[in-house]
C-alpha cells in the first residue's frame, strides 16, 4: 500500500535544487562571517586570531547575554517535552514547579561563578583554577572527569 501512495506524491523541487539551496546558504553564511571577521580586525581593537578573543570575546560579554546563553543551553528537547508532560499531568502548576526546581541549580551556579571570578579573575576554565590550587595531579584527574562528562552528556 505504501508503494501506491509513494507513486502519487509529486515533489515541488528536484533533489539537486535542495542541495543547491543548502550549499548556497552555507556558502553565503561563510562569506558573511568572513566579512564580519575582516571588519572586526580592520575597525576594532580586537583581533580574531587572538585566542583570548576567540574563546571569551575579550571578556566583554554582559550578564544578560550570559544568562540567555545558559538558559538556551539548558533548554533542550527533553526539557520541553518533560515540561509539557507535567503540564498534562498536573495542570498549570506542573511546568511552574518543573522550572522552579531547575532554576535552583542555575542560581547556585551563578553564585559559584561570581565567587570564582573574585578569587581568580584571570582564569578561563575550572581546570585552570584546579591546576593552580591543587597541582598537576588534581588537574589531570579533573581533566578526565570533564572529558568523561562531555562524552556522557550529548551536545
């Protein structure tokens, strides 16, 4: 039965046009980003080839953008599906309490990050702090833990 249905379906564009659109948009976006990088290097004091600029935007990101980045990284498909499921099960209070419970960890992280920034203002990663505080052995152990966590948690 599915063979009969698939014969009657017509495509709007050929497959080559789809690839053309995807590759064309990709090339346009690449050229646009290269242009922005050139403008930044030419007209600002920030060098895109500097690792400090690349990894932390010369530490010029404001708290609002940091907060939106944390929330967008925290909100993924499972979060949206689970909040919908608790809304179906418990009503309007379900997603409220689901979000309230998850907000606690974000607030604790913010307080910890502020304290770490006061204690080590030039550090970029938690591994730099651990290496400076407890030495090479602890640095390597936590490096393994960090890599293992990144392998367990999908991007």
